[in-house]
């Protein structure tokens, strides 16, 4: 009978298909009495029979979550970001004593393969020549070369008992090599070099020393001991890379009903695997197989990205500098520095081209008033309207000053070209730095 906790988790799983926005907030499932997170597309099977189908079904046992892949593997952890599952089980290694058996771990019918970046192939024995057979090689093909028959392996030999050193796996009693890329079948072939060179009676140590064992285990998880030559190694952790079956990204994307990469995520193809995985797009976080949500960088208490004001946007953020300063506003960028554009522009102008003090005073007063009000405005449109209104008032004040002082009409005055962008039609409004300046957000 299925426990009530498992039924509750299955109910949550059904809700995933109803709303991606609400589903993105659902926490990963857990088996009872287990701390291992089981994120979608992994799911808890209703009974043990469902785990017979290779895929993402997890069976909850008394010992914790289990996955059935040609044997019962205990699940230690699952990574969505890097696309792997850490497992352990009695079937992770194969052994041969006196040429009586050979072991095979076959994942070809599943969406898993042995991780070549996080595992090591190891052989233990004093006469251990363990080779990984190439599953693509045709059995009985007499024309196949050694390179085509084998995809990897290593050789361990012992000249004497005194040469065996615990803690070292350098070819004396223990050897290691990399796991071939794309390996999904551990088909081992053991060969005795000693039997070809000398009679069996001259073997160093007892007959059990000739028992060779080979396995794939997580890198740095196994430390060789000379006592391992005579005993079972027990359970060792192993890392399996997983992927979504159904073709590569371009092919899978054609079938939107079965395509697994959801909102704000992207697809990437798995090296040496006939499938793909998904990750959240830049600036987003969450489960890409449910839907990713925006990261609010501006509310990150550990890393505030801006030197001054931060504005969160979908998939990113913008930094702004206060008025009178320029730069990208980012702590990891140019930051904000005092804007000397007005000063340098005025210094470059000569004689009558320079703005008069009264014009500068009007513009500075306008900037002061605008600075005082812009923090309370909530949109760029509102600020633009204020700038237009302010510039119109400034133009009127300047016209009055011209009339009172008896100078030429405003239309004959060289416009003030600070921050000028030639975008407005009116001569006075066109030259206003308020209308042509960059907004503070």
C-alpha cells in the first residue's frame, strides 16, 4: 500500500502540468526519512513495478530512494544543473576469479551513462588485466583491431608481496584509468598475463590473490589497501550522467508537447548522449523543467551589484549614476565618476560662443529643481513631462530677460549646445540640456 506521504507527493506532481507559474515554487520531493531532494523530472513511483521502466522513476524504500537500472542503486544526490545522479550499490563492480565469470553493467536501454569526468575505472589484483570491451564492436569480427575491440582498461601486477603498498594505485596491486566518453555498458574482459609467462604454482601469495576485480567508482572515493586483494570491496559511490531522450535540441524542439525545456530556460545537447538537458537562462533561477523565475539582483544581500541605484529588470538589472556623474554604475565595471562634460564643453568655447552666466544660472536652477523632484517620479514618461514643462518655463524666463535687457530676440541667440541631440523642433526647447540629457534610470 502506498503511504499517505507518497500520495501527497504524487498529487503535487500532477499539479505540475496545470500551471508552470505556480509549479516553479514547488519544492523537490523527498522519500520518507530521507534528506535526498528528488527534483522534477525525477519523480516518486507509486509502486516498485514502475521502476522497471528505465527513466526518472524513484522508488522509496526503507533504506531511502532507489533507482532500478539493471540493479538496485541507492540514490545519494541528484543534480539538475550539472545533469548527474550519484548512486551506490553492490552491483557497481565486476570480478573474476580463476577465469570463472565476467560481469556486465548495461545502461544502453536507459537515459544514463557513466560520467567520464567524475568517475575512475579501477582494477584490483596481482594479475589483473581488465579491459572494457567496445559495445559497438561486432562479436566474432576477426578483422577488428585491438583499438576497436576495447575502449579502455588498465593492468595491475605484483612482483612480490613487498612491492604492494597501501594507499597507492600505480599499477602494483591496483591500477586506475579514465572512463571512456559516452560509456553506457561496462563489459569487462579479464586476461591473465602471469599464466602466459609462468606456471600457476609460482604465483605470489595464496590462490585468492589471483582474483581480479574491476569497477567504476566516483573519483577519489576509493583508497587502495593491500587487504582489498582478498576481500569484497562492498558498496562504492558512482556518478551517472542523465539526459532527456527524444533527440537533440533542434529535433526535440519541433515537438512542443514533449519538449522539456520550459519558460526562461534553454536547451543544450549532451556530449556523447542521444539527448539533451535544460538550464535556466542568464538572470533566472529555479527548475528549468518546470519554469525559471527572475533573479532580483538588487535585493541580493550578499552581493549588491551597483555603486548607487540598482533597478531590477527581467533577466538582469541596470545600474544608474546620480545626476552629475557618469559611468555604468556597476561595482565590477566603471562605476560612477563626476561628469565633467559641461565644464570641458564650456572651456572649449571661445568668446561669444560661451554661455552667459545668466543662462548657466537658469539651467543649474532647473537641474536643482528637477533633481529634487525626480526621486518621487515612478516612470520615464512622468520625468520627461516634467522636463518639458521645466524647459518651457526656463525659455520664458530667458525671453523675459532678453526683452528687459534690450538684447536681440531669442531666435538670434546661439543655442546652448550642452548635451545637445538635435531632436526638438523649437529653437529654445531644442537646446535645453534637460530634454537632451540621459535619464537617471
